[in-house]
C-alpha cells in the first residue's frame, strides 16, 4: 500500500477539502450522487501537512461507514451513504496516469448529494477544547450556562448542543449560540438538528463506552435533498478527525486526556511553534517518521476498538 495525497479522476465537479476529494457522479433514480474519496492528508490548525499519514483515509472511511450504518440501523436519521463498493465507480472515471481503482479500494463513499445546512452541529458531553476555554471565560458554552467549578475534561451533567458557523476553507469555524444558529438556518430546522445531534451522540457514546472509549465531543453536518424537508446526515461521522476519543480506562478529569485523535500531532506542532520553527501558517512542516507512525497508530487503535 502507498499513501494517497491527491486523487486524479476523469470526473467532473472536483472539490478538494482538507482531507477529502469530492467528484460528481451521474445521477441515479434517487437523484444526484457524489464520489467522496478519503485521502491520507492530515491537517492541524487549519493547515494541511505536506506529509501523508498512510492508510488514514481507509481507516476514516471504515469508521465513518460503520457509524453511518449504525445510525441508520437504529432508525436515528437517514444518511447520505449509498455504497462503498469501488466497483460501482464507472470505468470512464479512470484515465492513463491517473488514480487507479486499486488505490481507491477502501477509501470511497458513494453518497447522495444534498444541500448543505450551513451550521456545524456539535455535541459535547465533556468540557474540553474551545468549550473549556469559553467556560473559563464566561461560565457558559455557546450560551448554555453550566455549573460553577467544573474542571477541564469534566463530564457535563448532560450533553449539550453547541453549534458553530461553517466557514470557508482557511477560516476558523466560530462557536455561536442557538438563537444565532436559528437566525442563519431557521428555528424549526435547528430544533430538529439539535434533537438529531444529541440523539446520535448519546447512542454513539453508549456503543463507544462498551468498547472502552469515551466520545468527549463530536460534530455533525446535515443536508437537505430535493423534495424533502427532513435533514440527512452527510460528510463523515464520529471519526478522530471530527471527534475527541479518550481511552476510558485512563480518564481522569482536571487535565488534558490521552487521545485517539490528532492531539499527538498537535502537541508536536506546538513544540515547533514554541521553538520558533513554525508559525501555524501554510505551508506546514514535513513530519518525521515517528510522528507519522504514532499518529497512524492512534487512528488504527480507534478503528479496531470501535468496529471490531
């Protein structure tokens, strides 16, 4: 296996995100379709690193597919997932010198196209990250007042919904309160998304805890398909790129936790920043082999624990 940094297919509509390449596929009887390819790119501090994390894309696809199917089986929400079968990619997509079907094995999602709702739907069950920073400053997170005296990584009395704006590439998403989210997307829709987000998060937490993993927080994206006002879950779901996963057996509030996500990479990069070797601006620094291996190991551990 070799790492995949960028795909190259003879398909229209290419959009490159930080990790995923998205193409348009011919529509079927259900409507427009997308081909989503999870590359081995990794980003931190909104900067894509030049060094890939081999197999990361396949691990992300494995995890996200597991969760999307789990969510549908439980009847919690429809999702955009149609298939992960690489043989369903048309022969005409492959061109001489381009990405091969073998390179796409295990890293594609054929998805229902949807109009993206411009709100990041975040569920938090524990106090960390930007939520911890905001709580220390205001005693609340996204307008949700919390009890006084909570410590870093404390479990909240109950999970909370903390929306954020969905910004263009290169700009940071901004935490907002529920009323502002309603002003952007409409109150009836946001009330529905809040219910869906917390229901999915609670169900995912139950499964993850049975596998020894705490999901501290996670974010979801939803969309609307033509002819329906019922949102569907789109993009990835419940991966180390969109969630904080902590080992349950070492959880101890009051300080940062061991993590299955990109925190190992972030800590390395913070050391570079402290040493004056990088300024958190593009281009990112090349990553040494030990950091690449350790980061890949975190993704692998999470995938094995949650989907076995």
